C-alpha cells in the first residue's frame, strides 16, 4: 500500500508541474503581441505557483483544511485544463482533467 501511495503522490506532483507548464503554454500561444505572450507565459505560472505556496502546498503559508485544499487543487487543475483547451489542445485538456480528478480523489480518499 505504501508503494501505491507513493506512486499516487508522485503523479500528483507531476500533475502540479504539468499545470504550470500548461498555463505557460497558453500564455506563449496567444494571438497577441510578443510582450503580452511573454508576460502571460511567465506570469500565469508564476501567479499560480505563488497561490499554491500560499494556500495549497503541504507547508503552506496560510494552511487550509484538507477538503478546501483539494478543492483549490482542482480549481488550479481545472484552470490549467481550460488553458490547454483554449490553446487548441482539446484532447490533452480533457485527458489532463480526468487524470487530475482521479488522482485528487485518490489522495482525498487515502487521506494523504
């Protein structure tokens, strides 16, 4: 069981990184000027990373209850899925959302 829990936590970490990448991908692929693309490509992941560190991370600056933490995780993952979808990566967006939902549900049910 410990191995399965470790695998689930590893996948959760990889999903977190993928969410940051997805937001950067969205920003850099907008049909705007290079300044806007650069600002959003760097800024969107940065804002989410700061938000994650403040509220969602295990050692967050402002810790929230477990159910709220999982809801905030899903909010970030949903935002990343929407960003992928808006960038034209519809299949990847849906797949990412489904995997994120399953992993967050497993983390919640296993009380990790």
